[in-house]
């Protein structure tokens, strides 16, 4: 698959919290947690589950930074 996004982080899914339409998927990337907001439908279509290895692809217009 070819994509135009320049930022892809390899990590492992550590938590999935589904809301009414949007899910927050937490990904451990080398000890830092990245949270992806995607639709519940996307979680199902991608077959996401805790413990799964994934790549988080980041669009620059959607980046959020959190300082612990």
C-alpha cells in the first residue's frame, strides 16, 4: 500500500475505548503512548485488538501532543 503521509510509528495496541461513534486506540510506541481517534467501524474493519502490532500513520493536521 502506498500512502503520502510521511510519519508512521510502529507500536503495539494497549487499549481500545469505543464511544458512540469514535474509538480511541492507545498505541505504545517505544514507551510513549500515542492515541488514535478513529471510527468504531474502522476498528472492526481493521480487526484491531489489544496486543496487536500496528503502524500509526499521522496526518500533520491531526497531531496532538501530550506531556506527562
